[in-house]
């Protein structure tokens, strides 16, 4: 992949201390392998170190810099995640199969089985025709394509307001309504576990289904706040009670009506049809002022969020609650024009107490009670210089809204929405404790097909 002949490598990562350490480890591993080849070393860039620009994680805004810096003396840019594992020799062999003077977009191909809301129902006639890369396997652009994209971005700035599923949106941008290259599937870009018997031919593998750093955080260290309203007490709350409520030691339901049978707490904030900013900020105030200061983590979920608290406790073992952590599935708004990233609410928003303290000590508040809470929080944290922390294990949509191949290298933490599904069945299939860690040849006690 490497500088001069033939390119350079780029690792995707985040600035949170847990993630930046993993990215540094990956960088060291790539450079160590490359040093053994006796050729010039690659340039390995970590995104949070390249650019303090809020939207650097969306990749396209970086194309002009890539073209300027590497456009003359490199052949490939290879992108990967911090948990991607790379066999440098095999990766070089794989890239040599492709003519570096042509425009190539290479990756492990994903596609939608049916058109989906997270892709704005693109290719509704036949969604399987459009392929986009699984970032976990790594993906590559030839320098001629990087130069072409940089030129296009110079003359036509990015238009999209929202960044929802980056891998799909990048593929759409490169495809240019059929005038640019399609993704070329590369079988050597893999997401199988590094220890799997299947990986002999692979140039890349994937190393982490669900991070765990020591012991899971204690049950009592996670406070769960469920946002609901009276009209959903009878249909959504029973689903929570039948599924994941028993996993939570500390849980409260916040509504516009106090119902002792649940029980719900009326925060004195009327229900709104649009955003729930007023309600969410009231929950944050309550967490800070009315729960034990020794409870380090707050999770805010909707009443139609399905979540595994047990898996969340494992994931949280990797984060320092003394840091301001704001964790979940990352979306972006207006990133081409100085916007901000935010954690999308339906998949669950996780806050360290330190993050809540910093937020409420600032003057940043809702511009209206029915503003979208997740977006306002993103704006506030961005203004405070607190980066949000993305995890692909949180999901704003239902399992069938994601490619099966994409979910196959995850142990998911959450899904969202009850539309056209049996939410109890989805929970017990995807998230219940007995569906835990079913990878690497270990027993799978359930069937995920069609869910």
C-alpha cells in the first residue's frame, strides 16, 4: 500500500483514549511488518491526528489534502478501522492485481436485501444492485480516483445535510449516478476473526466483536433512563418489561403522566410530537442531582429501544468514566459546512457522569422544548470541544435494516423501532444473554435469518 511504491495506509480511529491507543497499536503493527520487507515504510495516518475538523471521520473532506500531499508519489490509499488486522505482504499482493493508473474503488461488498430508511430507500426497485464497502475489512482507492474526487469536491462542495451511514454515502458519491466506478469486490478483504480457519487467503481480518477490558462494569454502575409518554404505556413498556428490564439494576421510566403500575415519573415536561430536548435535559439534571454520585454511567433510551445491558457493561469496561464520554451510534449534521457530529438517540445514548457535569455546567441548552435532543446534545458537546465516541454496536434501526454480512462480525448492543417486527422475538434472537458470543465456531443457539 505504501508511499512512493505503491501508496500509503490510513487507519480510521477516534480521539477517545481507549480508541486512540488501539489505533496506535495497529499503526505499530503495520510499520513493524513493513520494516521486515526492506522497502520504504508506509505512511500510516490516524484521522484524529490529521485534522481537528469535526467532519474528518466522513473521509471525503480530506480528499483534497490527500491529493495534494500524496497525489504524485503514491499509488493507493487504504482505509481501515482500529480493529482491522492487516497482513501487509498479502495486501500488497492483492493490490498488485489492479492497474494503479486506473480509477479503482476496492472493498468487501455489502448490499441491502430490501430498501431501507437508513439509506433513504435508495435503489428501491432492486437494492441488491448497489454495493458498498464493509469498513471493518478495509477498503482502498487508487490515487487517480483520489485525484478525481478531490477535483470534483473543489468545484462542487458536498451537499448532504446528514451523514447517517457513511459507507453507503461514500459509495454513492464515488458512483456519481453511474458515471464513476462501482465498488469492485475483493475476496481477500475479510471480516472473519483472525483465528478462524477461513482466513488463509485473507489480506485483512477483523479482531473484535465486542470489546471487553478486564471485568464488565458493575450492574449498579449503570443508571438507565427510559423516555416514554402516556400513549405508549400500554404497548411499548410491556416489551421492555418482557425483555431487557431485568438486566438493569437502576432503571426509571420518564413520562408525561405518572402511572404507578409501571411506575413512571412525570418530569413536568409535556409530551411533544417532535424532538424531546426538554425531557432529556430534565433527565440529565435528575441524574446529576438525584442519583448517587458514585453511579458513573447514564444510559438514555427510547421506549422502543431494544438493548443488552450485559453487553453494554462489557463495552463500558473499556472507557474511563472520569473522562467526559458520550457514546453511541454517530451521525453527522452539516459536516461539510462546519456542522457537528451527534449520537443518534434511538440506539441509546451513553454518558459518563463527567460528561453530564461538563454539559450542565455550560450554558448550552435546548433552543426549544421540542428540539431534537440528540442533535442539540451533539451541538453542545461540539461547542465544549468534547468529541463524541462512536460504536457500531448501537443501531438506530432494526436488524433487517442492515446487511446480514455486516451484522455477522458484531455482537450488537442495541436495535431500535418496533415497526413490522415482533420486538420480543428480535430481542431474544439478537440481544438476550443466551445469544451471547456466538462466534468463532462456538455454539449458536438461535437463528437470525429473516430477523
